[in-house]
C-alpha cells in the first residue's frame, strides 16, 4: 500500500509528466510534403500535412506561414466568387464576404504566429500585411509591410512597398 501511495505521489509531481517531444526534422519533412501538395493544387492534402507538421513541432514558423497563405487564398477565392464569378448580391454576397473575412482572420492568426516564432521572417511579415489589408486594418498592414522592408534579405521589397503604399493611401496618409 505504501508503494502505491509513493508511486502516485511521484507521478503527480510536475517534473514527472512527460512533455510532448518536438521533432523539427519530422515537421520539416511534413512541411515539404505540404508544399508539394500545394503546388499540385491538392489543398486538403497540404492542410493535412501542415497540421501534422505542427503536431511534430508547434514552433514551425514555415508551417504557420503556409497555413496562412492557404487561408488567404481561400478568402480571396470567396471574394472573387462574390464579386466577379457569380456577381452575388444582397444577403448571398454578404454571407460569402463573411466567409472570406473568416479566412482572412485565420490567415492573419497564422502569419502572426509565424512572425512571433521567427521575427526575421520578411515573407510572413508581408503576408501579414496582405491579410491586414483584406481586413481593412490599415495601420496593421503598414506596420507589417514596414517590418518586411526592414529585412535586408527580403527578395521582393517592391511588393511590400506596394502594400505599404496602399495602407497609407487608405489611411489618407499621403505625405
């Protein structure tokens, strides 16, 4: 009886609980599989692989960025459906735009997580600026685009400059 009580006491100590092991290598493999699936336009497979990548390593900034890209694309597809493909009006258009905004917010959350995990991630900062533009968060878009531009390694500064300019234009900050 004493032995069982002692075991129970030892197992209940905070240091004894097993922590889930991070496996960055497995996470990176799953991320690469997701990239390949996305390039093949297999979006659901990409999302599944990215979820598995994050199970293996919740701190995989690339996986969060990629999930954000997918959600951003899905939101843009919803907007295209409402505004050009189906020319929806009234309540139907409102519902599709609400779906789009949910996707843009989902994208924003993934991009924020990516830059929280890796501050020097100019692509994710610029992607965050795009999500903020879609959500009409002009100040947030300007801040994120500026963070992307602050990185000397960012390969597409013209895109971030365009996002920054659009954010300033929308804020009527034209100086």
